[in-house]
C-alpha cells in the first residue's frame, strides 16, 4: 500500500485497500485505521466508499464511522507518509474535489472532511477558526444533509465555557475613611483572600479582608483607652453578588453589591502587652457593600485561534464602598469606608464543545 501510494499508482492503492477491507478486516480486526482509509478514498476518488461512514449518524449510531473495539493494525509508516503528502498537496486535493460532479452537499462535505483530517493531525494549513467558519456555513446551508450530525458533533470545534466556575484571589491595596472614622482611624493597608463562584454572568463572592493601620486619636471605652498612634486591625467579611456587564478576551468588568460584617479590633500583640485593652473594639456590624471589579485576563481562552484551557490567571482591580454604620452605637464614629485592592488569582471554568446545532 505504502509503495503504491508513494508511486502514485492509485489503481493499485484501490486494489490493496479493497483486499484489506474484504479479506483481512473482520469483526475483530481492523486492517487499516479509518483516518487512513478516509484520506485514501479522497486521494483515489472513491467517494461511494467514503460517504457511508458518515451518513445519517446519530448519538446512538456512530458505527461504522468509529469501531473502538477492534484490534488495531501494527504501526507502520503509512499514516506519516499519507498525512505529510496530504498536507503538501492540500490545495491540489481541494481542486480535485471541486472538479467532481458530486452534488453540492457531498462535495462541500468532502472538502470539510479533508480540512478536518489535516486539522486533527496538527497541520498549519487549517486553523480552528477556518474549520469552524466552514462547518458553520455547511450546517446552515445544508440542514437536511446526511452528514449534518457528523459535521456538527465532530468537525465543528466551537467551544464555550461551562455555566459554573470557581475563582480565587489574593489581594492587597489601600483603605480610607470619611467623617468621624477618618478623624479616629488612619488610612489602612488591607490584605486578604477571596473566593468566587460563577454562574453564567453572575459572580458570587466571599472575601476575607483585614486592614492594618494606626489610630489618629484616642478611643476611650470603659475597659481602657486605646491610644493615638497605636495599631488597629479592621476586619471586613464580605458576601456579595455581581454581574458581568463587559467581557472580552482581555477584560471583564462588573458591578457588585452585598453585605459586609466589619469592625475594628486591638491587635493581639498589643492587647497582650496591655491587658486592659482586651475587649476594646468597634464590634462587627452588618453593612451594605457596593463596588465594581475589573479583571485583566492572563493566558485567556478567548482568542481568535484559541488553545482552550480549563482556567486562566487574572489581575483584579476592585473598588468597594461601605456606607456609614457605626454612629448608632459609637458616638462620633460616623463616616464611610472605601477600599481599593489589587489582586492576583485564577479562574477555573471548564471548557466544553458547544454542540449548539443539535439543540435547534
């Protein structure tokens, strides 16, 4: 077979192929791989032998296109030579298909099948983008074609992210206050971690945020006086929901809203040094949280000719606003809280084939 193909003796190729199919191959043994067989049919113009492999297939009937339980033939050079030669003479093969008198659905399918075979062997002649455009055109142009199912399921490579996904982020940034809070607490530097759950365009987040700063004036409580210049910790436990309003291959932007539980505490080391400060705090109180995210995608799956990945890295810019909520319990502690963070993390969102033509 190999020698005949290299010598372009296609009549001999047909003869050997017929012998392998009728005399060697049986229900247990595969004499030649289907991908090799399909290309040889295209090379030799044996379309009447090619098309039955792909006609009127369905999810419950992929035979004879695929026969996974047969014993495979031994490795040889046929595949390598055949695929290399097909890649070299790709344009010539397309022209030979165009020159046939096949009906349009069969002629167009033969060309797409050739391109698909080159694509799955790693040829640079056919990109995923080109394959998707041509298979989409075929499926729209010939919705009643006998080859519709095979084209939609195997040749069309369009993909999508799953509806659900997970993300994480480690962040730091800058926090500041207004009103009475600003008079008492100096601006702080936050550190924290966030976990997100994605559902379609919605994002549900949990964020653990701790800020470190120093007092700008004394806080006097019954248990003791927290003095100006001493350190404080601000904790924000945030639960929020957001929605993507812009999403492309590099950026994702969306507002969010939720509830936070926030308070100010004496650092453990300081309370150990000054036991009278144990219990001195502005206790956790719930408050509405508003803001927006900007995600900058790293190694994003959204590209013109994608290498699809299950996840990608992100650099996240986040701004949040917590309105005044301490003044009802603590005199003079009115004022809002603002924070701006820069985070580094990743998104894990599985990529699957679309199969959207099967749902029409």
